[in-house]
């Protein structure tokens, strides 16, 4: 029998459809009777959508303009 | 669940032609779009110390090889693969050990009773859409900061899967990890950010 703790551990796999059938059914049956876990899964979905919308980026100190120019110059000299 | 961010094949072909022709705007575009992503991959494989150097080398290799790019994968995946190859070679030289066995737990054990049931109610969040969540500037800063504090391999997984829409098999190949490890990293990253949002809402 699935417990809340199992739902917390398998939430991503469940949302991605990566659980084997037996586990998927077990988790689904738990969700039918447990509003906490339904809310938890909904929060994880919202978290994923929020991350995709914010699209946080990797922190770096590179001057991308200068790098682009350096690469363009390299490409130019390679093609001659 | 994931958000697809892909150039159409026609747009990509045109972008590659512009790069080969030395178009400055095209270079600005690819560097601004992909440099951070390439750094994420390099940091995940080999760590912070060598990542910048590996990505610089990957750019140079990619630009030299660009006229021979056959389009079997997207430009993004190709750049990440070149970065990954460089990082893996460096990693083998450095022999850094990485372990997933670090006592991580998806939700703190003290939130469950001895039978694994939740002790407290989990209530739905009021805001239904990410946009509503994002109207809150403070929350946006918390998410961005928490993202940057994630371990590099979790950050790479979350970025490539949830933000860039790469396939799981491509990501496993790039990061050189099994699909079960990839799923663990993805779930840990999502759960950490979920905790941060939850903590903020509980204040």
C-alpha cells in the first residue's frame, strides 16, 4: 500500500509517466483517498511550471559579447 | 511536463548559414543562448575549477567544425555534446569522485508518522498559474538564488530537462549518467525548489 512518504519520493517519476504499472496504480489509489498528496503533486507541477517560466540562468562572469566577437573573428580566419 | 524550447529546423539551418558567413548578430545570439548552458554541463561533469576553460575550448572546436555540422541533432545538443566530451576527458584526468549517496531525502522524515503518513495537512497553493506566482518579485529572487545554490549536476539536469526540453536519453549521454540517476537528480532539484517556495509561503 502506498504511503504519503512514497508519493513524496516518486512524485517526479509519476508526473513523467516513468513508474511501472503496479506502482502507478498503487500511487493513483493513494491519491484517490489522500488530499494532502493530491495537493503535494499539484504543488510540484506548479514548481516545474514556475521554474520553466522564470528560466533561471547559470551564473557566470563571461563577457558574452566579447566571446562572440572572438569566435566570429576565428570563424572568419578559418574560412579564408 | 517539460517546456520545449526549440528552433525550427529551417531557423536553425539559417542560423548555421549566418554563423558560417560570419554574421555578428548570429554569433551574439548563439553565445548568449548557449554559453550558460554549456557551463552548466561542464560544471556538472568536472566541477567549477575547469569549467570555463572547457567551455572556451568547446566553442573553439565547435566553430572550427561548424562547416561540417550535419544537423543530425539540434545545434544546442551538438554544442552540449562537444562540451561534454571535453569535460569527460578532463574528468578522467582529474578522477574526481562524485557520489549520489549523501543522505538526501525528498521530504524531511519528521513530516511523516511511523507508518509513512503525513502528520500535517498539505494545502493547495492559492495561485493557479506560474504567472501569478511570479508577480511576486521576492519569490522570483528566492527561486533564482535557490537554483544557483543547487549542486551542479542537479542544476544541469533541471536546466536541460525542465527548461530546455532535451530528451532524457540525450541528457544521460551528455552527463554520462544512467537514467535512474538522472531521475533522482531531477527529483531532488525540483523538490529543493518546491521546499524553498513552501518555506517562503509559510513565513
